[in-house]
C-alpha cells in the first residue's frame, strides 16, 4: 500500500497520557488500532510476544509469518505493518529509549546484542522459557494497569529482566560485561545519523558532535564493524530512500528533497551507484 508520506506513530497513538511505555493483549488489537495494518514508523521499540496467531508482520522488506510461539522485535524508524487474519493470542509491549535509559546514567540498550542483529525474531521457545515469559508479562501488565506510586520504576525493572531474557535466547556473549566505550560511540554515531542525515551527509559533522576527529571516527568504525563512517551514512540514506520508494507515492523529485539532496540528479546518481539500478527501476521491481 502506497501513501503520500509514511506516518510516524508515538505511544500516545495507542493510549493518551502514555508517552514512553505500553502493554496490551494481541486479541482485538487490529480492531482497536487499524493503523497498524498500514505502513508506518514508530518512534519506540515494539516487542510482539505471539502465543498463537495467523498473520504477518512486515519490517521494511522482511516478512515474518505469525504462527505458534514467536517473539518479534521492531526497532524505531523501521517501516512496519502488523496484520492478523484471525484473533491472536499474545502480548504487545512498547517502550521508548528514554523510558529505559532513565534507569541508568547511560544508554544500556546498547548492551543488548539482539538489538544489533539483522533478524530480531525468536521462533523456538521451550516450555520453561514460555512459562517464564508468561509470568514476567503477567507481572508487567498487572503493574501497568495498577499505575501505583513508583510503578514506572517497577516497570523499568521488569523491562530490564525481559530484555536480558530475550538476549539470552540469542546466545550472545556480551551480557554482564563492562561498558564497551567504542561500541557505545558507534551507537551514538548511528543515532546521530538518524537525526541529521537529511542535512548533514559528511562524517566530519558527526565527528565534531562526538568530540573526535574524522580520521578517528573512520578508524573506529572500520576496526569495529569493517565499514567506514561514510558507509554508515550512505547505508542509512539508502535504506530511507528504499522505504520512501516502496511505501510512498512521492515522486523521485519529492523523495530527493525529502532526503536532503541538492537535486534529483544527485539522488539518482547516488542510488544507482549503491544499487546498480535507478530509483524508478527499484520502485517498479518492488
């Protein structure tokens, strides 16, 4: 489905007065929030815990079939849809980065390795793991519905446990380690790109904000990820351009302007260099 522009949802789209945390049953979710079935972006993290459902979650160009037990994580700024063909059983939990980070002096979300994986889907849970998640989610929903004094602190603690349990399922070895300063710097760089890529496409701009030299930022990215700082910027611009081409009916000129290119020809040249085809060809093929 193509729209004029991709809608950005915040948590108040689901329930007024809740800007940073929300949990609900999957049952009747579509009936209550029909906009979930159309392409949109969220400014928050979404975790879908599926017990039993028939449907599809689309995250950018990835399609996830919903059936049996499954956990699906949707990061902020991904174009996504959630569509059930029949009544679903499970929970949906949403939270902002700010909500979780208030528990710490720095952003501990950077420490959860599963958030760095391309595919954020867990398809197999043992009976004991399912029981554990059911118990935790029951406590979270109960605390959320009571809304007592200090409830937000309690919810942050429950959320922390949930994220660690999910991280364990990905079997990553980054848990309980000291803060990786280099990785945290790269995460900050990536967040800055999301905020400023339209008006600033050079690594030197981000290096200045991060209080490092452009050469150091480039070396850091190369050593830690194999990609240069410029690669990170180009990849983000490419992903955003693909989203606009696939999910909107904006013209090539309008997309070029939306992405901050000086002219459509610059955008077309950039896209063709990265993809090997023109934006128009990409749109026709997708």
